[in-house]
C-alpha cells in the first residue's frame, strides 16, 4: 500500500510540472520575458557603439562598485554587448534580439513551432553570412564583423584566398535568393523567348522591307508639300501626276541634308575644348622642357645626409646560436607537455635577436586550449621570466611558444639603417623600428599608418622608440621634404635634436626655442597646426587633388602657379612625449585640436606620434584612441593598461 501511495504522489508531481509548463500563463510569462530581454539586448547593443571605448576598462572591474560603466544598461549591458558584438558576430548580432523577440511572440500567443524553426535557422545563417561579409569587405574595422567574422575570414583566406571567399559569399547569396523566391529555369525561359521573337521580327523587317520602308517614309514627308501646292494651283487629277515623278524626292533630300550640319557643329565645339586642354598641357610640358621639374631640394642643395659612421657600432651583431640552450628548452617543453599527456609530432626553432620561437605540431585529437592553459607551467619548467603561446600561428597550422633568450643580441640602429630593405625603401616616410623574430628588418611607412600611439612604463624603451623614428626619417628624408614639431614636457628627452633646428624643426614665429616645453605654447602650436591644415586643404581644393602626394607631383610638373599661393608642401611630423602630463595640465584644450588633427590631417601630410607612460582611459580617451589605428605597445604595469592600448 505504501508503494502505491508513493507512486501516485510521484505521478501527481509530474502532472503538476507538466501542467505548469503547458499552461498558457507560463507561456505568456516566458514570452513577455523573452520580449523584454530582447529589448534589453537591443538597448545595450546601441549603447555599445557609443560607449564601448570608454567601457573597455570596466570589463575587467566588474566587482568594483565605485567604477560605473557608461553603457545605458550598466556593467551587465557592457559585458553582454561586448560578448555578442566585439567577441561575437559584430553588427549581425542585432539579429539575436530580433530572434528572441519573435520567439517571445510565438511562446506568448502559441504560434506554430515550424515557423519558429525556420526563422531561427535562416537567422543564424544570416548572422554568420553578414559577419563573414563585413569581415571580408571592411577588414580595417573588425568591430563591424566581430571576432567571428575576422577569424573566419582569415581562416578562409589561408585556404581559398580572397577571390574564393568572394565567390563563396556570392554563391551563398544567389542560392538563398533562388530558394527564397523559388526561381526555376522555366521562369527564366518564359522571358527569353519573347525577347528573341521580337529580335527576329525586327531583323526580318530590316532585311526585307528596308527599301520600301524608306520610300514610304520619303513619300509621307513629301506629300504634304505637294497637297498644299495642288490645292492652290489646279484640279485633283493633276495630284496623281505630280506625286509620282522624281521631283518630290528632290524636295525630300534637302530636308535630310539640313539636319547634318547641326550635328557637325556640336562635334566642332568638343574638338575646340580638347584643343584648349592640349594647349594648357603643352605649356606645362614646355616649362618642364625648358627648366626641368621643380626640385624642392635646390634651396639646400649643399645639404649632406648624415653618414652611418655617426652611429655606434656594437661589434659582432650576428645572432649566436646556442645548441645546448635549444636542446634543453626543447626537452623541457616536450617533457612538460608529456606530463599532461600531450604528444608532439615535431618541433622547430626560429631564433631571433631576443626571442626564440618554438613551433610544435601536437598529436591529432589534442585541443589547442589545453596547451594554451599550460603557459605558466611551461614558463616554470623553462625558468623563464615569461613566455607567450601563439595558438595557432596564422597560416602555418602550428602552435608557437616564444621563449626569451638567455643572452640577447643587441639590435643597433646602425645595423637596421644599413640594410638594403631600408636604403631601397620607396616610402613617403619610412620608419625602421627594429628586427622581427626571423631577424628581418621591420620597415613601415608613417604616411600609411597615419598616426602612431606609443605607450610603455618607465625604462621599457619608449624613448628609444621615439629616437628610432626620428633617426630613420633624418637618414632618409631631405629637410625640404619633412619638418618636425617636437613637444617635450620633461625637457631632457628630445633636447639632442636642437642642433637640427635650422633644417628640420618647425616652430612659431614668436617662440625662441624650437623644442616646445611649455604647456601654453603647446596649445598655441596645436591651434596653428589646425590653421595650417585648413590652408593646405584649400590649396588641394584649388589644385583638384585629394592628397599631398598628388599635389606635390602636380607642383613638380609645374602645373600649379606659385603666384596663386601654390608651393611645395613638406610633410609635418608632430611628436609629443609624456602626453599624460599635458592632459593633466591642459586637458580639453589639447584634446580638441589633437582629435581634430588625427581625424583630418592625414590627406595633407600632418602625422602625429604620441607617447605616454600611463595609458589609462583618462589619458587616452575614446575620441583620441579611435583616430590612432597604429599602436606601439611596450611593457606596462597592469593588464588594463595593456588592453587600453591594444584593444
């Protein structure tokens, strides 16, 4: 009896649970929850695009109540929107709240589940497709496609290339349209025969009745004139005699001849304008033939570039290969991974000046995340200060472990500037920043960056990086081609460049020192740079060009008149050291012109290099950070500062 009572009570509980989930009130509550949650996601997504840069540091301070996020839905909204948009599908994440809202409607009003399955199926496919398409067509803005679009596009590019990815996107779009609108070959064939029949009827008329059609047209034009003459002169019997002879055709011919000279007059006008353009080009060509192209270096024709002998020589700078160190590190890596039952198929070492890259190929069936979680254990076994695991290395199909060398090789500026890669670099503003892990000289163009943000703690190489940038430009560019504006609040970092004041440094007319150290003078200099930017844009507008490179080419070809204010425009590089100190003293007075220059000054050849010790959100604001796409990140004191620079 007791067993029967227990079984009946269990059945009653199950029935209550089933009734609870099947009741319309539960469906309505669940549907309302999904609809409101979709509205929650939608608001957080829209707020993410206006406040994501300001909330970047809040993502890692979730438990601190003193810090408040600028997202309209607080820290939770910032976390969720960051997960879906930044780490997820980008702009296509807006499909998620739409799907949840539709699911809420289905749950609340008991719609058919088949429709819900179709909507979710096509919605998820559309999310992936839009994310991949945005990652393909707008690779410079990974926020639009998200991490999924960027990584998926990068993965497909390695195997089928950009053309293959484009064809795959086009095929998937056409396949969706064909299946969605039920396009069949019969529908296509229904339209084609009508066009072909029309073409055939037109061709038969042209072949068979062309002469008769022309004669009928001539008669229609000529007969009205004949009728007018007949009514004024004689009886109707003479109309038939007059309409047949060739006199009427003689009257129709001059009508055709009168229309021809009107078309010829239009052609003559076009030829005149073409000849005028040729005259203008011939004048500039004659000036080039007589005087040659304009050479901006003639004012300082006796200027000589600095020699490489001025730089220090550190002796043998070739990388020393220590086989014992390589074998020891290899054995320790293999031993550490084998302790966690991770087998290795092969291992390869690439030796750099300061870091050695060990590329390993694990056994099949081993997850990459399992190796990545062993970063601290591998560093402990190698007795290294720190290692970096690249899992996987893009385009190679291996996992990289970067281990610092015990005896680092000095990479001198002389060894970098003396390479053929730098000497033969055809760039507007070449920068030699050092050597890669494969011992290749790393040269980039500042004109393509177009602005540079450098951040690092004290003693981590920030000043060395600034000196490398300035030195590489001094060794490559003539004083007439580039000018520097140096801002040094510390008054000691950039004082060595006072010696090039007459050649390279630009300053205000009233200032005594070329290197700016006073905050008030910094504000005046930035405002004057904004005025110079506007003046340069007016020159580009008058010359009908879009950037400084096209303008200087046109000026060298003597196609611009100096009497109209045109002149050769050198590049201007603004270098600001200790940006945090300027923000603390001047604040918005400096932030405004810097953000304006960063947004607009690229086309007219003004480039900014900003360095700071403290890359916090208060110093590097979202407005400034958004306009500095290129960053050089040295070692910083905290993970949040590193995220502020890199993300």
